[in-house]
C-alpha cells in the first residue's frame, strides 16, 4: 500500500476541507484492510453495526442529486482508492463510510458469478444503483447479501 502521507501530498491543491476527507478516507482504508485481513468481514459488520437487508435483489429508485460537498467527498475517495491496490471488500467498506459521512445512505452488496468458475465481488449501491458508473454490479453479479450500517439507516 502507498504511504498515506505520499497520497496526501499527491492530492495536489487540496484545501483544508479536502484534507479532512483525505485523512478520513485513508483512515477507513487502513481500518478496513487490517480488520478484514485479521478478523474477517463479520467483525467489520459488528464494529460498524451493519445489518443484513432483505430482499437482496433491489430495483433502482430515484435518488436526490448530490450536493457539491457530497460530490467532492466521493471524488477524493475515488482518487485515493484508484491509487492504492485494494480488493473490492475493503474498497466497499471505505466507500460506504465516505458516503455515510457525506450524508448519503449507501449499502454494501456482495455477489457471485458462477458462469466461469466461482468468483465473488463486493460493491456499493445508492438507491439500488452502483455508486460508480461502469462498475460491475447487479448486471454481472448475482447479489447474495446486502448490508447497511446504523448510520446509513439514520439517513433514510
């Protein structure tokens, strides 16, 4: 993983508000990677008070337009995550945390594909839509589980 200080320096013209977003994103990334690697996702679920959502399959619904601050939070999170080699599960935990901190109710979805062996993937959805355009989600993967956090539920 890249040095967090180096990531912050490469952030370029970051203002103080951006630096807080960057620091929070890097902190969640370190947390997610360490906890998932050592204790597993079930411990992350417990620590973040995540619950399983039923039904797992969900239709996309309308979402409110993002504010400038919400959009900025997501842009900085994607900039950091694009520079760091991280698997889909820690990435999804970080993106869910960034969304919730920005006031966006998000869900982590875990799915599988069996057409070419067995592979699993995690992604983040907002109102039933993948967070990032072009990211493979329900179009490719069969959703098996969906999780939200207590903070995400409070935003609804």
